[in-house]
C-alpha cells in the first residue's frame, strides 16, 4: 500500500509494545536481521545476561525466552551481540534428491523436529529459505522450505520445483542466520558464542585469538553480510544490479572474460559504470555457469579492479575452477563482523564463513579474528561508540557516497565522526573527524545506542538515541549518504537514570507488497519499556 502520510500535517509517534522481559542494564543489548525481503528473520534478539537470551517477534509483538547462552566471563561493560544471516547451516546433499525435495548428507549439529523448518515463527511466515549450489547443473537456486522430516539429516521439501535435480554432493545453505554473543572479562573459552537459529544450535569453542586480552569497555559490532544489499536490490543480487537473471527472479552481472585470478565485467549497463576499486575488499560470487558448471558457488575477495566499462577484477586468490567467459556473478559484502572496543584504535574483524577470506595481502581463516585486516582508526573509540554502515544506499553519480563507507561515532561525549572506507586501500582507509551537518547537536556517550535501517528512505538512515538523562529530545537520525544529522520524533516518555552501556535499539523492515518501511525498536534506558516507531517520512 502506498505511503499516504502527509509531511508536516501528520505526526510521527512511537507506539508502546510489550515490555522487554529483561530490564535494561549494563551490557543488555538488541540485534536484528537487516535483510530487505521476506527472508529476514522475524525476531529481534535481546542479550539479557550471560544466561538469558530473549527474542521479540516483530509480527506478533510478543517477547519470549530463547535459552541460556551460557556465556563465560562476566556480564558487564563490553558485552554485545550481532546477527549475521549467511552461512549458518551449510553442507552437501546425499543421493535421492528430486526437483522438489533434497536429502541432507552433512548432518545438522542439532536434530530438528518434523516441519520445524517450514515456519520461522513469525505467525504464518514462510519457512526458512534453502539455497542449492550445484556444480553439475552450474546453477544457484533458492526456494522456501515447506516441510522436513525429523533428525540431523532430514529430507527438505520446497515450495516450487528447482529447474534441475540437485546432484549428490551439491552444496546446501539454509539462509537462517546466527546470533553472535560476546561477554566481558578476560578471554576464556565460550566468552564468544553463536546460536544458529534454524536448528537452535549453540556453538562451543569459537576462536578468540586476536581479540583484546580483556573485554572490559564498550563494544560496537557491524555486520557486513552478503545478503545485505541496497534498498532496491534483493538479497542474492549484491550491490550492483545486473541486466541478467539467474534462478527465477534474481538479477546478476555477466562476465565477458575470465583468467586464472581475474574476471572481466560488462561493457554496458550493470558494473560498466563502477569507479576504480569501488568494490575492493568486497566479494565476487559465481551464481551460474552453464559452460563450466564446476565454477559455480565460488566466492573470492576483490583485491583491486579497474573502472568500467569492462572492469577487470583482480582477486585475492586464484579460482579453483576458472569460470567461463559467460558466467553470471554478483558483487557482495564479504561476510565479516567488525568490532570496535573503546580505549583502542584497532578494528577487530571476524570471518564467520566456512572458508578463509583473502584479499591478496591479508587473510583470515574461517571462524577466526584479525586485528590487522583493516587498518587502525584515527583515534580510540570511547563509551557509546556506534558503527553506521551505508550498504543500503545507491551511490550518487559522482560516487561521493559509496557502499564501502562505514561511519563511526567515537562516543565519549563528543560529536566526532570518522569514516572507514573498506575499499579505500587493501586495509581500508580511515578519514578522521569528517564534516557533517548539525555536528555537535548530539553528543554520543554512555547510554547512547543506534541502529541502521537500510530499507525505506532509500537506505540512508541511521537512527540514534543520544542518551542524556531526563532530556526530552534524545532521538536523532543520520543520513549516511548526505552526512546530515537531524533530530527525530521523540519518545513520549522521559528516559532517565545513571547512564549504562548496551545497544538498546534495533531496526527491521515492514514489508507491504513492493513497499518497504523502516521500523525502529527502542528499549527504554534502565527500564523494560519497549516502543516501536514506523518511519513514514
């Protein structure tokens, strides 16, 4: 339904929803899925303590307890969480698949019940989405799961037939996602854990090498996931919409040449307009290759590339199977989590995929951290520091704004804003203390929180609660494309109390046919009160 909200005349209002089950206090945080279509997970997660993980159903507006994450360490300043939708349940298929069902060979870590994957819990929402990458057919296709048998190697039934019969050994990915949770204290086993949300599997023993020796100050996460796209692209289409299709309704780019460690893009349309190195440190994923089917599914980090037309992408590592000159591909974010911890300039980068990422100079093994993959920030972060990515925009013709720009509000009671361009060099390029409109109108400090909302408003808005006890207006939004900070609709209650660290804000998409709307959830400071704002202007 089109938005008929009348600017200036109609009033934006926060609406109260059910109170959160856990009172906000130091370390209590929210996280949500930023996918822009119906595949987005219909829950916001709340880390309430080392033994409490709750979730809020964005459809039914109810809260529920999930399970104890059993985090080691001490629940205190520095505890945080993040949601990453890709590469949760992955493996290969057994024999016996048909065009409408597949048989899992690589066992799930936790058994699932009958038809458990056919409903994600969003009150009638579709089931989880299944991606099949088949090196015999040379195709990647995605379908909704509508049924499954029980156990760790279930048979999965899909809503519509694949265009091929999945082969034995084809790769499956259930696009469900994981909640990543970090506790505070000295690094010990299980201070860093994840929960895979389809099979409800809690990880054990995730690597912590290269993190700070002690997590004892504020933490801010940013997820750069391949399914996070500009506001008018679908998950699976990447950052640049091509003029070719794969699967049934997804757009892709078409190669015009390939080498042992290169791929050449389009001479017109699609990536013919990219600037040189605009997508350095992003990934290329081969989504279809009917000439060399074994090339499909390969992911490679872009080390550098020329400008279009016919951009030549040089990869961090050579292809295992060189694609054909007619392969279809997408350019995507690289499946990394970036962490800033206060009192340090380091950017801690986690590879949550099942294969190493390598940009030709630096690499991160699967399931490992690096403190040098991206360069050090111009100044240490401080309490309340906030990441604000910009992958949801479409760049202006001059490329003054880009998908690669990742903003960081330093916190500590100052208005200073830095930006990391992850494509600016092989380790990214920081620009410190950038100029932005209305700087100084909101000072980010302990108690502040924020959420990027890449859906409505052309993917431009990052929402913030710049906390000041008992101040009426604490809500702002930052336009990541045009670098403008504006006050926004205040809550109808005064937030008060001694400032406490913890990200209390999350955003998600409301979907009405082809229309997308930003929805922001805010848990009140030092309270269980929770409110939603549907953004209409």
